[in-house]
C-alpha cells in the first residue's frame, strides 16, 4: 500500500516526552554508572553532555516504534557503549521518566507539502546550502516527486521542517531543522507523520544520492527515517538514483521538460544560457560561439571576416583596420605585426645593431643606454668578464669592455 503524501494539514495532539527535570535526573544516573566502570574519557563529560548523548542515541520520547524509553535506553547503551545497565536501575529510570512526562507539540500543526517555497532561515535553517551553492537540490527533490514536512505553532508560526522523498510505497525523511530551543528532530517528524497518516512502521536508515551524501543533493549525516504502513524492518539503506543536469553557467537545475545543450567547451547549458552563448557573424551570418567571435565596434565577426577587414596587433591585442599602417617587430624570436601606438610606446625597443624592434626580456642585453637584442647579443658581441655587458669584440681587450677598462 502506497503512503499518500498529497498536500494537507493535521493537528498534532502531542506526544509524551521526558521533561528537562527528568532528563537531568536520568542523565546524572547514567553518568555515574559510566564513571563507576571508568568508561574511557567520560570523567571529562558533564551531565548536560550526557543528556545530549542520550537524546542522540535514544531520544527522550516516552514511547516510539522501538519501545518505551527504559527499554530503548538499556538496549542502546548496551549496543553503542557495551555497558550493561542493572535491571533495577533501568526500572528506576523508567519510573523517573514516566513521572516527568509532558506533552510535546500539543495543538501544533503538521503541514504536508509538495513545495519547498519558504525563505532561508524561516525554520531555523539559516545558511542551509539548499539556499546557497546547492539550490538546485530543491528542484531535484520536487522533480523526483518529493516535498517538505513543516510543523507550525498553534498560532501558525514556523517551528520546524524536514524534506521527504518517495521510495516505492514508503516515504524517506531527511534534513530536519528547527528553531533554536525547540527539541524537534527527524524522529519527531517520523513519529508525528506516522500518527497523522496511521502508518505505524518507521525506522532510522542510511541514505545516499547516487552513492554520495555530499553532492548537490546534500544529505545531513547520510541518515534519514523511512515511514510506511507496511513493516520496514528489512530496509537498512536507501540510495536514490536520480539523473539530473545543472547548467554550468547559471547553475540552475534543468528540468526534464527543458532542453539540454552542449556548451562551447563541452559544458552542459540550459536553453537560455545556450542562446546567450551563441551569436551570428554580422558580415557573413555564420553561427558561432561568442568565445570564438571577435567583438569589433559593437558587432560580432568571425575570424575570416575580421581578417578581411583588418589585422591584429600582437603586442596590445587590438584589431586594426587595413588602412592603419603596421610595422614588423621581433617579438618572442618571431616577426610580428605591431600597431603604431605600440611602436611609439615604451613596450618596444629598437636594437641599435640590427635596427629591428623587439620586446625586451630578461634575456636581452643592454649596452649601457643602447639596447641590443638577444640574437645580436649572441652573434655579434662578447660579454665583459667584469660587468657581463655585451660589447663589440673589437672593443674587448683582456676580457674587459671599454667602460670597465677606464675605471
């Protein structure tokens, strides 16, 4: 039988939970047991941290599908810590818990929704990655037929929320958040939902998405609760296998009814970003990627049309019309086209030996105030043994240039 999760609301009659006073008494008694057996580093703990440990491993609800509180406490302490609680102590702690039970979430409202449409922080989830760099996860959940569970106060004020996904005829709950000071977790949602939908079976399980918990669909702790009207004791782990695409430009989730396009570098793009990435050559009409086009006077041109119109300066990278005179300069050991602005600027130096313009590099040599290119420096000069400067071989005497000899 499939558990229906159509949008509707239920009044929560409340559940029995141990009060803070009872929690303190029970945590103190358990703390003393662990101290008596010298359990690891528990001497550095406090009653408050022990209470948090019990809440995490056992829960403070009086009764769940795993049994009453004292039964769960003895079983989990034995299973997790390997410590056996005395039967009389368990009975005593059960009596303390029963006497300190209060009604939790009484008259609150449970909302079952197929939307995730609240603002970041409304349910104590400020900073959640689903409203940040993993916002596509919300679309993934909705695309898979999931939604959210929300608990509101009697005055309809947001209190807590979790997310859900269908799994066969069951529902898997995950990623619960609650406002500060409200003791509501995933098990609380599982308990409340099971009572509202009369689905008596639920348990904690491991969950992942495409064998990962830290991807776009981030799953807190890799754990959740499965709820069903049929027994779920045989289910320990659920891996959701969703194939989805996100646009590499806008990072938006691409729905199944939308087109998926390949970008200029093999990236996945949505239709809007694909159209934005494409353009036509204003001269010949050829379609191309904007990354491959040349922007010239506010128009996009292909390289062939641009080469018909002008040429590109190797130094500054600006395109010039064919009417602009170009000079040949030796840059990086090759003759390159250079515009008049770069010729008259400070980027280029003219070799006083060969007369060719060059782009100075740390390998080039300067003969005092005169620039000598690397090629001429190698072919036509000898280095001074004192200063290392290149000099006409005729001026090198005893290994010294004319300047060093005059010193």
